């Protein structure tokens, strides 16, 4: 998913309770049967709060993610590219709306979630705090960032919380289209002039490692530091570890880079016949943690833009509320 939903091991909740808390027998039965929990079903409070945090971070990431690409709508190299990029940015706004709606089924208010984003109490994906310096960045985001998102998000279509799982079906279909669009744009550049190829390679060099960081820190093996995975998997929300998903992404992406004629910036990247996977270099997670803390290249800029847009849109929200109240009053009067 978009978002860095992890905590230190000391903050991690334990595995499924023994004995089961009274009133939650159906919850654990449904989860054990790979079923879907619905909003009116009984659920553990930490399951609910964890889902609120995860879905909200995902929603925040979608709307913040409109910014780095939206900056290039007016500078797209052709009318076709402009139309494609406008459609993609609109899709991201829609994804945010689906996800905020899913979060609201858990008893939270969308305005409350946005307030927590604006005040820094909730986060969004670290990947959207990097600048888009050239047009090639737009193609690279589609190929790498949306590609990583797809690897993360497809398993969420089978997560245990019904509204989230159903929202993710449509999101993943659209993200898959975005990934193909990005690949095609980057392919055009990489097979163009020498200057265009150089631009494409430079963008890949800058976005490769942040894309790998999107999966979060190690949550398996001796170097595990992420703390939510065990409980999230017990709940049926998460299906695979960060490390497993990252490996899938690398294995998928290396052949695509070869088709693009571009080099991934990792001298340790090579096929391991005995493992049946690609080996790759160690990620600098210190950079990830610094970006999450607010020290990334564009953290301040992204949040300032987001707060300003929210403030400038206040009149629209007020008008919509007034119209809804007037319509409701008319219906009540008509019924009387």
C-alpha cells in the first residue's frame, strides 16, 4: 500500500488473543475462514484502530500523491500526454475518496482524518516527498512507484475488512493502468534521442531506492524492525511480509528494466540461481526514517500546498453542506 504503516517492535500488538475475548468468537471464526468482516460486525478495538490508521495513511497518500505529477500537467510534451496525466491525477483523487469512505465505515469522520493529516498526527507515503525534476520522472513514477503500489495493494483485495477489500479492487485496476502508462512513456524516452535516454536513466537512478523503501523496513529475518506485521497477518489484513513483497517487486522489475534498455542503480543486483530470486543491495533505511520525520526534500512544500488547498476549498464544503440541508428540509416539508 501507499504509506509507511509500521512501528517499533515494542509498539507491536501481540498475536491473536488466548483465550478469545467474549463477544469476538465470530470475528476470529470469520478471519479463520478467510471471510470478510463488515462494519456492523464485532471486532477488536485494536483491529479497528489499526485499520483506521492504515486506510487513512493510504487515502492521504493518494491525495498528496497528486502533487508531484500535477506539477507537470501544464508542461506535458504533447496534448496526448497531457490528457493521460490529467486522467491519472483525477484517478488518484478518486482513490482517496474511496478510501476515506472505507475509513468512515469504521466510525471516524473524514474531516477528523484530514485534520490529523494537516496537523502531522497521521502520515502519508514517504515516496511523495521527492521532487519531480524532469518529464522522465512522471514515467518513472508510473513504472516504479505505481508498480510497487500494485505489488503492495493486490493482496489487500483479499484483506479481512470488506469495505477496504472492495475499494481496493477498483483501485488496483486503475493503478495497473497507470503502471502501463508510465512504462510506455519511459520506453518512448529511453528509445528516443541520447538526451532523452539520459533523462530516463537519471530519473530511474533517483527513484529506484525510494521505491524499494515504500515496502517499509525489514519485518522478517534477523534484521526485522517493523512491528505490525505479525498482528496484521493474524487479522487477515496483511498477507505477505514487507520483505516478501519487496522481493516480488524486484523480481518483476528487473526484466522490465532490460526491456526499457535502462540500468537499475544497484551494483549488487544479480540473479541468484539457488534462491530463484534476484539479490539486491542493502537499503538505507535511515533515509526513509528521516523523510517520515519530515526531513525529506519536499515534506514542507507538500503539506503547505495541501493545507492551502483545504483552506481555499472551505467555501465549496460549506456550499455543499448548505445545499444538503436545504434539500433535506424541503423533503421533510413535502412529506408533512
